[in-house]
C-alpha cells in the first residue's frame, strides 16, 4: 500500500467515525451512562438524595426483605406458568393458521394478532372491569349456572394471579404466533409431502418436523418472553396494584414503589433492578444451553 492509499484509508475511517459519532454519543448518554449510574447507585444507602456508600448493605437487605421475596416469588410464578402456556398456544395457533385449506385464516390471523397492538393501560382497565365482582365474566358464569355466587377475581390472591396471567396471555400470544407463522411458511413443503407419502401421521409431522425446524424461533420467543415477564409492570399496576396483600406484586412494581411511592430509596431500588438483570442473564443462558444443537 502506497502512502497516498494509506492516507485515503485513514480519511475514510475518520469519515466513518464522524458519521456514527452522533449515534454513539446518544447511546452513551441515554444507555451506557444510566447503566453505570444505576450500578453505582446499587451500592448506596440512604433516603432520597441523602445517600452514602454502603457496600453490600443493599444485597444483605434483600435477604431480609419479605416484600422483595414475595415479589420475586410472584414474578417467578408468572414466568413459570404464563410463558409456557403462551408459547404453546402461539405454536398451536400458528400451526392451525398455516393450513392453506382453513377458511377465513386471514381474518383469524388478524384477530389473534390485534391484542398486541392495543394500549397496555386500556386493555388492563378493560380486564379489570370485566373481572370485577359485578363484571361481565361473573354475570356470564352465573347466568349459565357454572357458579352460584360471584368469584372474587381481584380480591382473592389465587384468582388475582389468574386474571393477570389471562391478561398477558391474551395480549402477547398473537405476537409470538406471528414469529412461528412466518418461520413455518419458510419450511419446504416437500418435506411434509414426503412424510405424508411415508404414512407419518399429522402429530408426528408436527413433533418431528415442525418443532425441530422452529427451534431457533422458539428459542428467540422464549428469551424475549422471559425478559418481558420478568419486567412485568403495567398489567399488575393497573389491574391489581400488586394486591391483594402483595399476591401479584412483581419486581418491577416493587422497584416503582421503592422509587416513587414509599420513602424514596434509590440505592435499594437499583439493587432490586439488578436482580432482574441477573435473572435475565441466568435464564437466557440456561435456555441457550438447553436449545443448543447437541449433534455437533
């Protein structure tokens, strides 16, 4: 390379860095700096802006905080129950709607996907109204004779969890279904035709052909659904406010309460937020390990 070529290459690199510099500055200001600041805050103790370095005091406080433990337990319950139900439903819907012989499949695709574009607050208020003691759900159940008295959906710890799980499943099933449906349409039809000729039944074609071919997409939806559920806030804040008796309190709602509702404890709130980060990292790693190709 001549001197002129080297100079031109340096100028091109400099021009490239100048073009992306505004984006890098914005990323640094609005992403990297808040992450570093929150990490520093997680080691601070005190109320409001009167804080000082406390070392591992906040981590020790986590082990002695019954409200945090309740929020962590609730969040994991939502994760373990809701995410598998949602992903299985999304996969089943996608399989059904991928059938070219199904009448009105465009309508059903749109209808199932529409909930995920609705406002979080609007649909949460709707669910709160539907599952009220005098709401349409209890009216329907009592009219049909399925129950003799109204179910306390929002005032009973068990039923309150059922309402929250139902709400987030209703909203996000269609979102995941679209990923599966798009992936299924990229699978070569000749594979299924060959399986049919060999006499393989429909359930076996689904389990041994469709599911393995969708493995990367299933992993992707599992990870994003796990992250979303660990950050669950809008639904519980609008429908139940974390009640009754903190039975639906989640980690994100607890962080909000620590920051804005209770006597502000920014350092402890930052520590709780990093619990979510650690959980996301551990569970995502576990999912990647489980889903990796063991044949290699």
